[in-house]
C-alpha cells in the first residue's frame, strides 16, 4: 500500500502525539509556546537519555514538535515497551498527555524517519486511537504475546503504560502518581470549559479521561494495594468526582464557558 524505498528492516514502532497541542498553539503566541515546549522537551530528553543509557543500542527515540517516535527490533520487544511506558508517563511531568499507537512494519529510523510502518503507526494514532490510550495492532501483538500489560478492548488491545512503568520501578511513588492525576485533572477542566466543542464531543472526551483514570487506578492497586488505600485512593476519587461533575454540568442547557482547548 505504501512505498518503502527499498527499506528491508522491520521494527516495532510507536507513534505518539500530545493531546490538545494544536489548540495550545492557537491560544498563545506560537513562538512563546514553542520556546516553552522546547525548553521542557530538552530537559525531558536529557532525563530520557540517562534512562536509555542501557537500551540506546536497542531502542531509538525521536521527538518532533508534539510527536514522539520510538522503534526497536522485535527481539527487543521487552525493552521497547519499557521505553514507551517511561516516555509516556514522564510526559505527564510536562503536563501533557500522549495518545499513541504501536505497530510492526518497515521503517528507516536514523536522522530521518520514513517507511510504511511509520505511516501506519501515524494513521492508527490519528484515526483509530481516538481516546487517550496506546493501541496495539495485530502485527505488533505477534511480537509480544507474553506482554502482561495489555488491556482488552472492543476494537484494539491497549498498552497499560502506567502498569508497565510502576512494575519496572518496583513500586508506587505517591508523588509521581499525584503528578499524573494533576495532569488528567487539568485536561478534564479544559475539556469542561471549552465553549467551541459540541456537548457530544465533550462527553466523549470526558469518557476517555475517565477510562484513563480507571486504568491508572487499576495499575496502582495491582502494584501496591496498601499504598493505594492509604495514600492515593482519596485523590483518585476526587478527580473522578470532578469528571462526573463536569459531565453533569455539560448536560445542562446554555452553559457559558470560555476556552478554546480541544483534545
């Protein structure tokens, strides 16, 4: 279907995109936002490179504006999924949520990136993922049959990056989980205030964020149920409540909100 320009190498490919980025650009001066993002991304990439020091020959990572491309050979699937999980979760520290897709196909990944696998990963993310999740297609599943971090879905299986991350870190860091919750809460608030989106789409956005909250909740409980009950349960319940209240408020007629943020 796609031209591969003689590419013979096949790799696992993750394509991720920052939710709401284009609308952040519209709401602010483009130069200011780009400057802020570049500064944050540079700091972020320094941390990523330190983490990737033991994987750098196996997993390749490229950040282009609001997009992230990660790839590896199928023999390095375990390392690949760990890197995807770490980058996905660390983006919350930048106050961003990624939506992504994972496939397997032909890819050239050096200074430039091209290949049918890259195009397919991009199209899966932009056309099929829809909600804030990381979908995994059948071709990628063939490379990772023993993956313990997959969530069943009606259309695609999803990769639970929260669970993979916490498992790899051998425990639950309460401050980090609260950081993730703060980012999800910000997205809930922005979706709620958006006056330029139809109610049906707002409700769909909030449904996706509630799914994300549930996924995080299950991951924390699975890794450390005691810490969940002691330190995190109340905070997650608070964000769930805000999502419910936003949903209820959106259903009211003639709600006047002022924002242009969309997911």
